[in-house]
């Protein structure tokens, strides 16, 4: 199970790194498209690394595409990249890029709100496990991101949790 996860996640990280290192040579249709796609790529890499570092803790940190055998990085360095990538995604994916009203055509895309929510999840995990504040994100930034998610009106809580799973009696 872990070998497949490791291989799949690093294959995805390799692809994201390919896109990010070659993005300067791409002719983008607009600045908004550039921000959206690169924001999604950064957010995806942040999410991939967040899963890997929670499962394995000491992992190689790759920010460029390589097939070299790279030594394990300090988890603090991995979390620094996670927060950097999620902040980039939150700042560069436009709030109106993938509205919930059009979810049938854009489901599965990373929104700025998803990046902000994942940043909060990573922050809670990091501060809970390591007992210290991350170096490149503050509690105030995380809370502001959550306030943005709440005030967007795009998301809400499930009205009755027990109805989430249908069980015929």
C-alpha cells in the first residue's frame, strides 16, 4: 500500500515540478489563466507533500524535476514549502475561478478556498505535532483564510450530520 502511495505521489510531484520549472516558456492565454493554473499546481504540490510528511515524516523534498536519489529533508523544511505553496495557491487562484454553482463542470478543481482550508489543516497539524509555530505562516493569516472561506457563502455545514449516511432499516 505505501509503495504505491509513495510512487504515485512522487510521480505527481515530478509533474507539478515540470510545469512550474517550464512555466516561463509557456504562452498563457491571460494573466488570470496563468495565476489560476500555477496556483493550482502549487496548491496540489502542497497537498501532496502534506500527505507524505504526515505519513512518513522524513521525506525527500524535490522542488525541481529530477530522477536523482535525494536525501531526506528536515520536516520543518517540507512544511515551509507546504505553507509557501498553499499561500501561493490561495493568493493566485481567483475566488470566482470555480464557483460552486457550476460544480457539475468544475468539480475536482482546487479553489482558493480549498488552499486556505488546507493551509489551516496543515497549520493545526504542524502546531499540534511539533508544538511550535511554522516559520512562514502566522495564526492570523490562517484565521483570515478561514474567515474568507466562511464569508464566501460558497460552503456551509451539513444541516443534519446523521443524514449523511443513508441506512435502510
